[in-house]
C-alpha cells in the first residue's frame, strides 16, 4: 500500500491531464518534500510517468489499477 502522499498524488492525477510537480503539490495539499518524494517513488514503480522536456506528470494504467487496489483494501 502506498503512503498518504502517494495516494494524494494518484488522486490528483486520476482525472487525467498533465500536471507539474508544483501543481500536484498544491492540488494534493502536500509539502514540496513529500510531493517530490511520492512522485519519485510512484515513478520508480511505473505508476506515473513524465513527459520529456516538460516535467509534467500523468498516471499510467498500472497506477490506476494500484489506486483501485489500495481503495479496495481500506
């Protein structure tokens, strides 16, 4: 199961679109440090991806599946 910050990042990205780390931080009500750490962990696991040269993040199908699994366990 992911951390609260990881869940917040996935929740922010779930509707779709491409967001910067700053936008994710603001919309997820996270600190800069916790947002960047969660983004790094989610990216390492292939749950979110970034676009080249634009530093904008989006959720992957694998990320959507993980989110569904995390919610089912609550």
